């Protein structure tokens, strides 16, 4: 089995690329980073440091790489069995035209075997978004063929992959946590569903998408913002602060009650999942900096993201939410002069005040009871 994987960065190599290669899939990485691509195509292997209760180094083999701007990538799409991505939500639109060109040439070459595309991004229904963009670049005839032959499969992904240490002598080596979760919507595949160890199928993807968003992402960002308030530098330092740890656990339990109401999750099992997430934050082998996790606060305050979406769920079901409100208030205290979104948020806050800024970026009503509560908590921080 052959796969083209867009994105040869840390997440691409350390997560999806590794899962595929470990399953004996021949992986071709596609990326715009020419030195990285040159080294990958030359070495055709790289090391992954997997850290959990202990540390081990795995060697990933059976891989090669092409430049995303190269005609060789189009040829790879013509004959591949699977396309995956780990490029970041903003880059999906940029690779859509390339995928469309590859599909066009694939159809014109007479390759009418089913092909599945899976966007492995920190984004709700990212593959469905990618599909809409790809379809914009296909002729009506090829779009009709794509509907019949190309499966655009949504997924939920979960693995912490911090930036590689600057002192690392091997630019291909990447460090990842031992925990990983890759869940795909089995109803969206065309042809047979590939059997890949480490890729799970489900017929209720949104339950897992929101479980990850409301637990890992919510807990991660609140740890970062509360940690930043106290001057901590890493997520590990912050979560080992007992006061922060308890507040984060409470916030995740409050967001978890939304999941329990919405999807019927078992409460004891979900609380055990929360404990597992918290233990991941304190992994002694990972240096995950608050500056990395806390960046782009405007995006993270969006109506469908990790802070506001679970809050809206608590309002929908009439649930307790004070710990979530504190996490949201703390987001407005986050200062990072190297992050354009943090700079923009602080500028808007200075000019318009908390409630108007909250309404502008989150969609919550400026004069709502919930906005007033967040403002009161903000003023007390």
C-alpha cells in the first residue's frame, strides 16, 4: 500500500507518518521545506523518540519525500492508495489545488481505483473542508468522478508533539509522547477500509472530536493561561502547581458533563480519561512551553473552539461552568509580544474593554449574564 502524506514537519513525521510506516505502508512525504525533503529522500529513514513512563527511540523506515511544488508529487497522487495531511488548518486550502491536479491526472490516466483522503488536523471536519476546496479546482466531469471514487474521510487526532530541541544534532529526529489516538469516520471511505494499526474507525466521529476538543484542548489551553498568570514556563510546571491542577481538572469535568449529556459517555470512565490527560501534561520527558500552547488566543476564543464551545454546551444543558469561565477570563490576560494574535487581542482589549472584546471574538452577547461573569472574574485575576 502506498500513501502520500502532506506535511513532513514534526507532527507529520512523529505521528501519522510513523503510524503508516509502522503498518508497512510506503510513505512519500510532500513538503515545501527543500532541505528537509532532500535529507528525507536521501536517508529514507528517521528516528522518533517516544516518551511516556520511559523513553525509547524507534527508527522509521520505508519512507521517501518529494517537494510539494514538484511535478513528481502529481505523479505520486496518480498512483497512490491513500492521501493524508498534517499541515495545519490554514494550509489545507493551499494544498487543495495540488490534490485536484493529481486527481485530474489520475482520472485522465485511467486510474479509477478508489482513493481515500484523510486530513489529520486539529480541526473539526477538516477533511470535509478540504473536499470543498478540492472540488473548486475540478471540472464538472472530474468532480463527478471524485464523488464516486474519492473518499474524503474526517478524523480526530490526538498526540502531543512539541518542537524539537534546538540543540538536536539530527534535524529529522522528532520527540512524541507515547499516547496517540487517530479515529476516522468509517462511513466516508470509498472501497475497502484500510487496516492500519493505530487508526481506529467509528460511526460516531463527532463524539470523539468533541471529547478531544473539550478535554485535551480545553485542559491544555487553560493550563497554559493559568500557568502564564503565575509565571510558569512549561505545561509540566503549570500542571504540577496544585492550585492550577485542581482548577484544570474541574474545568475538564465541567466540559465533560456536556459530553455526558450529549453523547451518553460513562461519567467514571470519562473522569479516568481526564486523569490520563492530566498525567500526559506532566510527562517528564516533554518540554512543552506555555508560549507554544497559548499562542493564537483569538482562534482559541472562537465560537467553535476549545473554550467557548464547551461553555455553550454548559449553557445548553444548564450545567456548572465557573472553572471554564475562569479559563476564558485568563485568556484575556495572556501577553506574548511574539504572537500577532495575542498582540491584537490586547490592543482590542485596551481600546474597547473586556465585554466588547469578548463579544467581538467569541460571538457571546456583550450584555449577557455570562459576559458579565467573565468580566468580573477577569477583574479579579
